[in-house]
């Protein structure tokens, strides 16, 4: 654990959100193609499959930061879980569409990360999402601090 983080952030007795403001001008982009298996009877992407696209982009975002989630679990005994997600379905995507999924850091807290994600086809936004991920212990699934080295990597990207 990063002692500097522990000592510099004092927890108030009660707060509405453990997230502190931390904006990022950097946008991570991950291309995805829509396969037939991603579509429904109407020939458009089945709504739940957008969640898979968003998840893949978050995984690749972490990988681009130099973070392999399996190593994070093995070395630090933590994993990330989705705590909440809010999606807006704006336009349909269809078989063979080339999409781009983005990840932008909106807020970085001691135990949570708030991300803004978008799925676009060219200049057309298809889906927008706000995703709150929490860092939890692999044995207890209780919230724990994001390891200092990871916080540093995310913080240095902004």
C-alpha cells in the first residue's frame, strides 16, 4: 500500500461519494467490429452486448497503462468490479459495423474509479455510459484502496 496516499487523504466521518474530482484530457480508443453473433433478430446489436464492448475497452485501457488484471489479482490481491453503470442507447449498430469504444477517466478515488465511455460509428455516437468501478479484495470482495502503483499510473496519464 502506498503510505503517502494513506496519510495524505483523511476520511471524513460521512461523505456522499468516495470519489474525488480528477479530470482527464486523454481518451483511450479501442476498435470493435460487430459480428453476426452480436446481433438480435432485428439485425442490430443486442442491447446487452454493448456491455461486453465497454468491458473489453476497459480491460484494454488498463493493459495500455501496463496493468494486467491477472497480475494485479496475484500480486496485490485485488480486482475491479463494476459497482454501477448508466447507459444511454442513442442509435443502433448493426452487423459488420466498425465501432470505436472510448474510455475517459472522469474521477479517481481511493477505492473507486469513475469512467465515461462512448461507443461510436464514425462520428455518430451509438451509446454513452458512466461506469463506476470499485477495487475489492479477492478473498473478501470488500472495498480496498487501489494499489499505489496503479493510482500513480492512472494519475500520470492525466
